[in-house]
């Protein structure tokens, strides 16, 4: 990609440049980058990474579990590529939050660790906090999250940190992938999400430190993870026919590409939605919003792949072991990036004091 294109995206952290570029504090382990894949709509835990084949039929759903290449770990059949690469990622099957069960609230909680209520100032996203430490502006692509029903912020802004740390939006029509081979582009999938994941890799390779890829723009009138089962939302079958294969291809291509280029060890890749889905299938054949339990997938950045942390109960309804809330998830992400999770910004602790990262996820501990 042309150098001026990266500069426009605010992604090139060149040493010696003033302002938003090239500034790094000793508290950050160099180099460290992060790619967040925001799975807008809220994936069902039972139909993705936490199948419950022994649950009653109106809970377990239509998809079979398949064995992965790591003994003892099974995921949904909608992810055949992921099943062959389970040694690369870790599953956190006990994520939950206590916030309202609408999309915007979940977007905030999962991407900032907190929820802004009433007149409370909006909290900064992980990328903006990281930007305040490194000086490299975060990037969001291929669009900002649009209307999802709550008419509230989606947790992808700088909040009280201000405009200097606001993520820069790189729209899909602004991508320049001409430097990539046709085979490389096809490996990610010739669709908006696949090409966005490829663009995220290019940005990180060029010096960007935090990139967020929004898989979908809205949950209305678009096939997404939001499987209520009736229009304007999606049917559960789309996980097998559309959404699942799209994610499966792009995610594995991203991990393989980062690994092949020697970048995976220092690039944390987090795939998550705003909540899970209701364990019991609803009368229209779908699943509704369910903040009480979901799964987050983490790879790279020192994460030990081939493991499962935490578990849900027999119906996938609530955490059974090692529950993880958004604050602990935030502490874990910040620790992977070398950012002290308990530092105070504008008088507000980035993570609630006493919250510990999940040390078991890391190859060498913390």
C-alpha cells in the first residue's frame, strides 16, 4: 500500500514524528499490536464455540459439534477450518456481563470494559487507551457501527480522552489491496469481511498498533449473528450457510498469514460479540439476546493456543467455572499489550482496582 495511504489512516507509527505518531512509553512492551474482530450481532455460544450436544433438542440447536486438532476441544461444524487450527487460539467460554441486553450496551461493555449510563462521560475504547500510551492512532474499518436499536454510543470512540485519540475510520472503498496477490485475497474470502481482515494485517504490518474490524454495520435487514429467527433479523441457518463460513475462512487466513510473517506472537487477535444468545430456541426458531454467557476467542500476543478457559453450565446459560466479566477481559487485553491495566486516566482507573488479568491464558504467565 502507498505510504501516503497509511499516513492518512494514521497507522504509521514512525519514530521521531511529533504528535500522534512515534510516541512510546516504557510501560509498553515493544512491539505489540492488536486486531479486534467485532462480531456485530452477538454470536450464539451454543452454535459456535461452546456446543451442547447433550442438551435437549430445543436448546442444542441444529449444528453438530466436531473434534478439533486439539484433543478434548470441540466446536461447531460451521467452522471446519478453525477445527483444523485449534492449536492457534484459546476459547474463553465463561464471558458474561450484567449490562442491559441490547446491542449498544454490549458494544460498550465488551470494547471499553464499562457502560456509560445517563450523563456519565463515555469511556474510551481499548484502542484509544492504547493510543494514549503509544501515540499511534487506532483504526476502525470498514465502517462505523450503525443503528442497532439502542441509539447509544457503540464503545468505539475515545470518550473522555478526547479527539487526539479518536480512532480513524478507513472506509471499505478506501482500501488499496493492489499489492496483494489474487491468491492472497482469495484466501481471506472475496467479501467485505475477508478483505477487511486482510487490510487489518496490512495496517499492522505497516506500523498500526490497534485495528478494529466491524464484521457488520447493522443488525437490521442484513444477514448477521443476530439470529432472532424472523425478519428483519436473521435465521439460525445463516450460521451454516453464510456467516459461519465467512468468519471461518477469514479468521484462519488471518492467523496463518500473521504466523507466516512472524507477526502472530506480537499481535493479539480478539474475536468477540456484544453478548451471547438465549440457550432455548425461541418460537420463531432463533435465539434472542443473552448477556449472561458467551464465548470470546483470543490468539497471538503471547496467548497459549489449544486451550479452553472457563466453562458454561450444561445448557450454555451461565458460567459454571471461572466467570469472566468485561473488566477482567479488559485487564487481559491490556496486559497482553503491555499496558498497566490499573493506570488512571483523567482520574478514572482504566480497569477497576483489584481486577486481575487471566494469567492462565498466557504462554509464559504474567
